[in-house]
């Protein structure tokens, strides 16, 4: 089963994201934006079991989102995002994928 790695558990309702897979929270509550090593270690423990078909759902501090996305790209060479898109019914999550090695013309090591 695919997983949706949510950067931070906050006050948002992420129920619609369950359509894409099991919800896994990378962090919860307040975390210092300057504790980048702490964030990296916390995320590494959970992202080590991710697969190329899983998703990142960015929430919380931008620093945390940057670290989570960078780690996912490092592991899988691409980035699968779930982004919230507002519409007349309120909104829903949409998926977007970036294959990093295509445009950058680089080989994975």
C-alpha cells in the first residue's frame, strides 16, 4: 500500500489524502526551524521505508518541507507531491510528480 508522508501533524484535516494511501506523520507539534539536524534525523527514521510511489504532503514550516522533499528526491530520484487545491466544493488533494533526473540531465549515483 502506498503511503502519504505528511510533514507535520497540525490542525488541518487531511482525510481526503487517504485516497492516495496510508497517512504517516513525519512530525507533530512545534519544532524549531533551526533544528535542521533534529528534523533530518526524525524524518530519516520514517522515510527510510518509503517507496518511489509514495507521496509527500507538505505542511508546517517551510524548512521542514524542504528537508522532507530533499530526502525523498535523494532516495527515489523523483518527488511525488500531494497539494491541496481549493474548488467550489471546498477543495481536494491533487497529485504532482517531478522526475528530477529528466530535466537536469544527470545520472543517479
